[in-house]
C-alpha cells in the first residue's frame, strides 16, 4: 500500500491544447515500472510515459469525445464505453484519463490525471498509484451499469478515498496554476494599525514577481495588512502583505526551479512559493541554527528574530440565494478560513481552543499540515500547531450562518415592452447587527449579459448609480459605517432601456436563438459534438420560444442581481478565538490579536417576478 504522494509526470497545455511545458520524474517512474512488472499479464503491461505530442493528441481526442476539456461528468447518450463519462461520476470532470494511441494499435490508459484549469492553461498531474487501482478504473470504464450499483465492490468514490496521492496532486496542480498565471499570494492577515516593521519575505522578494526577485540582506519580519480600530467603530481597508505577481507569459525557467526545489524527485515537500523563493534568493546562514532539542520543519526554513506577536484573521465568505417567495426558502451558507501569522522566535508550539456558538452549524473542518487536533467537543476544538514562516491558513471550514442575512429584501424586474423594463429594489442592511461590526462597502449589480443598456432612470434612497454596457451598478455604501442595531433601509425604483434586438439566427443544433453582436456562439460542423456547455443550454431552451416580452434576455432563463460587500467585526459563522486562551510553549510573552472580516461570495437576489432555480426538497 502506497503512503504519501509521488508524482510521475506533469504537463501544461495552452488554450490550443498543445503541451508547452512538461516534467517527468524517473525515480517515481521506476517504482511504477517495478510494480507493473509484478502485475505483468496478458491484460496488463507496463507502458512508458508518453511524449508531449502524444499527450497533445490524446487530450484533443478526449476533448472531442467528452464534449469539453472537463467533459460531461455523467453518462449521456454521446458517452461511449471506455470514456470518463461512462463511469457516470462528476469527479471525472477533475480526475480524467487519456488513451495514448501507439503505432501497433494498442491503447495505453493513462490514469489518474488530475486536471486543473487556470486561466488559459490546462494543468495535468499524474500521481503514482498501484496497478490494481488502474485495473479497477479500467473495469469501471466498461461496466454496463450506469452509476454505482448498490452492494457493488467497486465504485470510483471508494477507490479515490484509498488514494491520498490524489489530494496531493490537486495541491500541486493548484500551486503550479497560481504560479503560471501570476496569482501566487499568501493569505491575508488583517490586524490593527501599528508601526511598520521590516519584513523577511517582503525584503527577500520585494513585490515578488517571478521575474523580479532581488537578493538583499535577511531581515526580521514581514509587514502585515493594516486597518484601524477606533472605539467601537472599525475603519480602513484591509490589504494583504502577500506579494503579488502580474500577468506575464509562462516562465519555464522559474517553473523548473520551483519544481526542483518544491518537489525533488517527484515528492512534494513544500509547495509554498514564498518559502521556495526566499530560500533560493537568500540561502542559509550559520546563525540560523535551530534549538538542539527541536527539529526544524520544512515549512519554516528561517527562524524569526524580532518583536513577538501572534495574529489571527477569521475570514467568513457568505453565499446566499434570496428568493422572497413563500414556497422557496432562502439559502445562506458560509465558507471560511482562519488565517494566522506567528511572529515567534525559535520553534515554539502554539495551542488554542476554537469555539463556536452552535456545533450543529459547523459542517466541516480541515487543518494545515502543521496542526494537531488532539481533542474536540460539541462547541470547542483544541488545536496545537508549530507555525510556519509568514502568513498561512490554519484551517478551512463550512458552516451555516449563526445570525440572520446581512442584506435581505427583494428585487423585481418586469418588462413593459420588448426593449424596456421596470425594476424595484427594497433592501434592509445589517438589521439586528450591532457594533463593533462595521460595513466598508456594499454594491448591488444588475447584469444583462445578452442586452446592451442604452439608458436607465431612477433615484435610489441612498447611494449612487452608474451603468456599463451590460449592467447597472448601485453603490449603496462607499464609506465605512458602523452597525447600530437598526437596519439601513434602501430602495431603488427605476427603468432600464436596452438596444433593439438583432436578427434571429439558427444554432447548429437547429434551435432558434436571439443574439446581438456580443454573442460569441460559433458554428460547428454538423459531424462534431457540441460543447457540453452548449449542449446543456440547448436542452434548457429546446422547447422555449426564442423571445417574449416577459423575459427577452437570457433566452427565458433567469434574471437576478448580485450583492457584494465587506464587513469588519464578529464572524457570522460563530467561530471565535479568545486571545487570553492562546498558550505558547516554551512560554513567552507575545500579544495575540484577533480580527474577523466578512465578505460576500455568490450573494444572489433572484427576480421575484421571474423564473429562478432551486434545489428540490426531498419528500419525507
């Protein structure tokens, strides 16, 4: 049984599906070859890793077969035996297989390939598994049954649970994706304003871009994002101290350097781009000697020197679907994380209890590899961790909202003619919320992706309004305002006028669609399979007229408004950290700062007068 994660190879493809970068790890491949030789039989033989041109051809062929880069994920009429969609499991959109065609006509099944799409790049990671796992998947690709059969010995979900290398491969893919598109950043840590201090990672890498690393003397600590706390009001924008990288072409030398350091011989050790950059730029000094009785972990390559403190940021992201209908309940969920920065000398251990108001509201918890979770109770979770260098995510969580929705109300839109609609917003903001909660901004957007806005009229009760070609933006709050327990009532009635519809044209499938000059639908040859996204859209609109006066955009689909906001104050999930309960071993006096911020995720106000999607409630 394999333990840990080992990578056989990785490939990066551009948006033309050509391999532009690849890396193979012979040490791991040798382990795979030895394992295959032990399993050698008529139905299973060892195949060498394909070259880049073979991967390009196989990926393009799979894309045509499956309908898109990710594929259907479930079995449809176009699915064929041996394909990923034949397995009938949505995870096959992310863990895929390729058939490498050989000259002798033999197909080499390459699986499991973790597919991560980032910007214009498709990243494929091939982790090491055992031959029996590949055999199991091959059988699933040819079973006659659709989906997992009750009582069956084999299922894709149970198979992947036995493969921790899949999780590691996803982490590798995500890190490489962030690097190639310039989004390798550290998590944000928000703290009270304090005098600026020198920064280790900041000084080592400047405003780190892959192409702009400057070697300097090694300093003591990184600066942290600043905000201001005054009495019970919280003001100031929270920013990240993490260096950010701008967009640029793929830098192969940087990728090779990162891969060699982060995962030598195909074994991922430290996927922190900041750590790797600092090590390669500064190296190590004879003064950086860890305590004799402690082992220095890979995630902390440098020892901190300077003023000591611990910073925590509880970051909730609120996702909501607001319907304002008696027959459909509103949905509010929270995904969040606890970010940490421990500026402590030596190699200490930090212990703290996480508490929440109602354990039934916390649905899932995951922790950083440096953390140990020795005990937990109904409303408490004890954590001990050896903090890494710089900012890091101590834990992720999923939870239900412990309080009411921060913004509630309704949005109505009715078409009074083919090119003009009347709308009405009525919102309550922060109803029942009290200080020290403060809202930094709140914006509502009405998107019209298939219509061009030529004019709008209306005056909101609060805030300002602007428009783009395809949206109307209502900035309700632009300056920080503290909660007082009373809600901020906001209304916005108005009308919006669109450019006239363009001529109707036919989709390759035969369905009539309305499209303006911004439509990006492209014709395809009659013999090729329609992209899976187009296929789903075609199924949605097959029996609907192309347009009517009630809803002439989105082809009679959905009308909605999106809400975006940011708040500083107590977390909505109920998760909290008591600074007085944080303990450090060996004991040291270090102040502990804890702040919480709440931002909007997918916060949707569905048109009360239109169609809306909703999950069906199971019958009792």
